C-alpha cells in the first residue's frame, strides 16, 4: 500500500540499504577540532572549546547567557530548579513529549500536571491551559496554587516538539496573570524560530539537547539558555559542583551537580554548529519534497505553524487513523525504511498514570496518527565541502 512512499525515500537517499530515521552528518571540521582537544589534553570539563561553544550558541540563538551541560535532561533539571521548582510543587507540562521532560520534573521532587496540545503545533495548547487553570487554579499572593491538590504550581514547561515551535505568546498570556514561570523544553528545536525569536529564549529559561539524534550533536550534551544574568551565574555554579573559584583550594558551598559539558564534546558541537545553517536548508528542502508527495497522494504532513520557521528536524506525517498508522509502520520498517510513531503519551506510563491532567483529546488523536519518517540530510549535503 505504501510502496510509493518507500520508493520516494530510496530515491531521495539513493540506496537500497537500510535507511535510518535520523543520523548525524560530519562534513565539517569535527576531526580537526577533536584532535586539537586531544593534543591539548583538556578533554574533560575544563577547556577552551566549552567556552567557545557556549558563546557561539548564544550568538546563534540570541540568548543573553548559555551554560553547557552533559545532556539535555541535566540542563532541564537545573533550569527547573532555578525557576523555583522544588519538592511538593507542580509543573504543568504536556503529555505528548519525550519522557525526559517529566523525569526532570521528578528529579526536583515535583509532580507533572498534563495539559493537552494543539494539533497544529504539537505544543501545549494555550486554550487548554486556560481551561485547566480556570477550573483548578487560584492566586495566592501573586502565585498560582492548585485548589484540587493543594500544591503550588511552580512552572509551566511546554515543549517544541520535533522542532515545531509552540504558541509561546498564547502561553505567556495565560501564565502571566497567575505568576507562573515558563521554562521551555527546546531540546529538539535548535534552529527553530517563533515570530523571529529563537525557541528557548522566550521563557525565564530554556534548554537544548545535542544528543546523537538531534539536528547537531556533541555526542551527549545540552545547554541552558537565559537572559537573566543572576540565573546564569547560579546555573554555572550548580553545574560545576558548586565549587568556589580558587587557584588551588577545593571548597563547595552547597550541593551541586557534576553536569558540565566536557571539552571533547564541545569541540564536536562547535564543528557541527558551523554547518548548521546549510544543514537546515537541506532539511527544509527535504521537507518540501515530502510535502509535495503527500499532496499528490492525499496524505497529510505537519507544516510550520503561522509566523514560525522550524528546523525540520523530524518530518512528521499524520495518518488517517491508528490502523493506517500501524500498517505504514509495518510496511516501511519491514522494507528497511525506518519510521517511528510518537512516544507513548506520558499519562499512560506507569510512573505518571496517577498524575493530574485535563482533557487530552488532541494528545490521544495525535498519538494514534503521527509517524516520523527518515529526516537525514540528503546525499548532496556536504558535496561542495
């Protein structure tokens, strides 16, 4: 049934071998920078490349301050702590996300509360957030409390799913009267822009991921983004084991975290970042090709929401129902073309099944229909290098 799609993918990637969902592309100065780090002997959390990578990410995203971490989950953990998330509080997030989003909330001793997503953005719905807060929340001395659970609502944590920006203006309008701080999970959206602003720079804090499957990779790595200098200083202190700077003494003034990105990883990321603009253009061209095929075959592909520009990280099809989705997954994967459904919604996982939530109709609808298709850069990328 889906032989035409399989032929399209094989034509794009010019191979009859296995085609992965998303693999890194190394066509820049990765080997040069890695060898330079090895020669320097500064392969761990101290080194020039970590500082350079932070500065270049700040310049690219427009963030005032950036703090490199060992992975995106660590970045999110610290960002939530800095936003005031602590044991006994709640964080409103979305059930259509990767499990790390909720795990970071639990690391703080807090509980996730699930609000439905928009079908157009896959991000948290401002309308459903408003409905949830009107039904459950009240304001006490300028902060939000959940009348139903009796817990303080410390933060709102939307995700820019598959690189598609969430409706940040709408979410900000809803959160502001309640005094709820926004932390953006921008793990998948380096290179995505909302009304001209980079994702991860519109909340109090934001986080990125550079895992091996992301649009650029450091092997393992993450980044905290903020425009608040004091929060940035705290983030740097906490992620470097809360060590007080001194030429030779080892004094730590609070419980910190060994979350600093190693210099070796940062070198890889810096080389990757240098190719990011043309990499995104290649991936957006691929997205256009998929979109054209879908139009010709009466299928639906997720498109950029209005006034946004995604990084086209993972191309996403919307099938007509769960039956068609499962058939598509079976036929493509059995023929060596890797496709994947969206994650199991968080409210269905055993550790979060008891979490509070509002109506989740869109999440249920999307989880039965979404499929990610091969989104590697095309073979032409890097030929001119």
